[in-house]
C-alpha cells in the first residue's frame, strides 16, 4: 500500500493521522476495517465471551460466589416475596 518509504516508528500520532487523511477514501476504509478487526481480535482474549445467540458480551462476575464470601452458607430469604406479603392489594 505505502511501499517501503513510510516509517511509522518515527512518526507522531498527528503525523500518522495526517498521512491517513491524504489517502483516497477507499484506502482509508480498508485501513479502518483492518484496525477494527485487529482491535476486536485483541479484545476477544480480554473478558469477552459469546452468549447463546452467538453475540459477544462481557464476562459477568460470579454473584453466588460473592454472596457466599459475604454471608457464608446461610440461606437468605427472598426479600421480594417478603415485601409482597407486607403490601396491601
């Protein structure tokens, strides 16, 4: 695409941005697509899982393990049901 004449190691972010703005629109889109694919591939190993629909989602914390750590093995009452019993209909 650029040949061997461009050295990005010695360029600042602003210089790289300016060089990208000077490219034709089609090449800018190809570069943007490549960067997006690279970022998505990098983020797959950082806490992203796939749900039952096949879409990516974050790894949720283990709430039951947290509850056991805080309260031990006590059986906690369902506070929603207790509140419903106290309400007047």
